[in-house]
C-alpha cells in the first residue's frame, strides 16, 4: 500500500525503514522486509530524497539520466523510480511513503566525486527537516523499530539521513543502522565508516537465507539503477548472494543481513 502522507503512518507499522532514495532499503534490507511480512508485521519504507526539484538538469544530471534511461526532466525520472519502488516494495510486502526532498543530483552536485564527498553547507538544513519528520513518524508509531542507513559509501544524501537518525538515538529511540548496499561490499568500506563515526557499535544478525531470493528479485525491479550500480542483473544477484553469505562464514550457506546499534 502507498501512503499519501505522514498522517497515514500508524501503530500497525512496527518496522519502519528510512531509505535515502527509492532503492536503498530494499537493496540493503529486502530479506528482513520479507521475513517481517511473513511473520505478520507491517513494514513501511519511507523514501526521503524522492523529489526532483525545479531546477534545469545540469550536464552531469543529463549524463546520469541517459545512463539510467530517463529523459531530460526530473519529473520523468521521479515517476519511473516511483513505479519501480512500488513494485519492489510490494514484492517484499512493505508499504511505501515518498517524501519530496530533491535528490542530490538535482541540488547542484556536479560529478560522482561531489555526490560521494562532503555535504554542501547549503544542505545542512535538510538534516534538521529530516530529523523533525523522523520524530513525527516516531510519534505516530511509537512502538516501531526504525532502520536507517549507516552512510557507508559517503553519498551525501545517505550522510544526511544517518545524521538525522542519529539524533533520534540520542533521545532513546530504537534505531538500527543498516549497511548501505552495494557500497558496503567494497573492501574496507564498513570499517572505514565505523572509524569515521567513532562510536562503539554492537551488531545484530538477521538470518534471511529463505528470504534472500525475494530480496534479489525485488532489487532487480529497480531496472533503471541496475546498470549503474551493478552493470548487470547477474552481477546484482551475485553481489547480494556473496556479501550476505560472507557475514557469517562459519556456517556455509547461511545468508545474513546485519544491523548495528550505537
């Protein structure tokens, strides 16, 4: 089910996933989403940077649009990505809520180094706004566990969501931070992010061996993103299977999604 506004969030949403973009929660946590649905829990995926803004596409934006098979308008890209997200979340049994903060691609970040670099000073106010929204969501679903990205890979939008979610941890909220996929699959990426955050972290492991095929199938529904992030659908399948199997190597064949508390 798609929620039209935050007012539709309720106590029946016991698992809430905060996704910087339309694909992040399913790519990273699709097995857990499917497992929770099978257990009778209603999960909600909230996409934060779901808007296109009102600025003309930059040359870099036009290049990325071509790579993703979009035209030259942000509105077309947003509509396509929403269709993909609706299908993927339905596949794992999650509700959706789309917010309209403009994606970094439409906020003046030029080039991949900028997208995965320091947050622009003009964007700092987004952290305040996102934190306020997360607090409102928590007030409407006070018993929910909230899942947020760790910011592995340093995408500026992920960094902003991580910082906003961290504010809730300081108020005692039950926040679990997930490993941003596929960025976490890069060698040393997780350890680098843990050093940057400088926090004592405790892991929590979810076995999703039976649900991993659903995660893979749902992830492949983000068709516009597969070539850019994975080169091919076969590579997507291999990366998800390999990484989830690498977390607990003492039990071959066991697939894990890992979350962190701090």
